[in-house]
C-alpha cells in the first residue's frame, strides 16, 4: 500500500478509472453479443436497431480514451458489414 499522500490519491484515481473502463468494455461486449445473437436468429431488424446503440457506446468509449478511436471505427465497420451482408 502507498504511504505518500499523492500515491494514495493516485491509487484511488486508478481504481475509479479501472471501474469505469471495465464498465465501458463490458457494455461493448454485451451489445456486440446481442447483435450477433440476433443475426444468428436471422432477425436483421433487431440487429439494425441495436447497431445504433452500439455506435453510441463505442463512440463514448473512444471519446473517453477507453479504446482507441481506430479500434472503435474498426468495430463499427465490421459489425455494420455483417448486418449488411445478412440482409
């Protein structure tokens, strides 16, 4: 455990950031999973509706530097391509 006051504060900050980052990453994974399940079930309309919320979550994560902006664009592009090919 840290002894110096600034090190204690840094530890508190890193714990908070870690919780937020994992929250964003789990949201991304969950929405991606729901979209892929709806694609497997041949329900393209539901997948298209979920895609909008997926874009929102991924863009917020990229904005807050949880993931890199190029990774966000790559995730969005790949998922949109899958939905388009399913139609």
